[in-house]
């Protein structure tokens, strides 16, 4: 079972920051997950929440801030004083510090009130960086994933956090059976794992941060878990 560093090594450093990604690489992570959004001026930055305030000082939606405005904010002191002054990174900065041999799991965050085509810009940047083959694109916005796949037959991870009725049928009927089913640990069942595998799909689970649950997922034949602890199976 593969361990995907969730927002970097976010159990040890502030999530979605360069420090978290550098640490994940140092810890030997073979795959790293992070979230991307588009700023007011069209830049692609790495941040989970649609708004400021939880892990970054400031207020308002990310989409209403320019990159310059966001770079003035502190993305680390909430975690510990050691990381005071940490900045929100751009996706290009992630490419610079994460080796090409590490698989990237890129979650696209897109608000329905924001009609800009973020998936096109994310695809362009990942393609220019030579990272398409080693990237998996995921989102809770399944329409976004369909639009992305129309651009290029990329690896698609369908993010879900609910107990879907006939999940394999849902993926097939909506032409989303392209790579993986990324289900919440709260709603996964052994029979779903089997059905997904029978359909040729991988099963990834978010988010698993306890060793007992991680071992259970491994026993169920889960392909990978997202964890803030890259060393969860040995810590």
C-alpha cells in the first residue's frame, strides 16, 4: 500500500507549504498530494481552503486576492513559531523542489461561482513542467475532471466523501472511470474495494492518520492512503 503525503508532511510542518513538501521528500515520500487554486490575477497557488483565516492570516476568498497580496501573508505561524513567515507557494515552486520521480496528486479546488477554467491553466503548467505522466488530477468537482480529461487523457482521481449508491456505475455512466476512486475513510467498504478493482480502478483513501486504520486499509487491499505522516506505517 502506497503512502501519499497529504498536503506534504503536514503532520510535521504546516500543510501545503514548501517546508512540508521538502520534509516529505526528505522522508522518502514516493507521492505527494497538494491543493491548487487560482488567484485573482490568474496565478495557480497551493492552498486548501477557499478562504483565508485557518492556516493563513487574513480574510476573504483566495480567488479575490492577487498573488502579490497572498505572498504578504503568513502561512506557518499557526502551526508553530518555528515556521513563522512561511509563504503560500505557487505550483511552480512545488515543481522546483519536488523531484520528478515523485508522483504528484494535484487536487483542483474550483468554486462554481468562479467560472474561470482553472483546469486548463493547471494542465498547461503541469505539461510545461514535464509532469503529466507522473501526476494524478483529483477534485470533488467531477465536471472539472471531465473537462480536464477532454483536454488530455490524464490520470483522474474522483474524490468522494459520501456513501454513493452503486459507485462503479456512477463512474462508468459519467465517463469518470479513468484511474482511481478516492474515497473518504468514513465511507469505504470492502465490497466497494473489490468492485472497483474488478472494474480496473485503483482505490485511494483520504485521510488516514492512525496506524490502526492504516493497517486495516492495507488488509482491505487499498492501493494507497493519503496521510499527513509519510512514515505512518513505521512511526
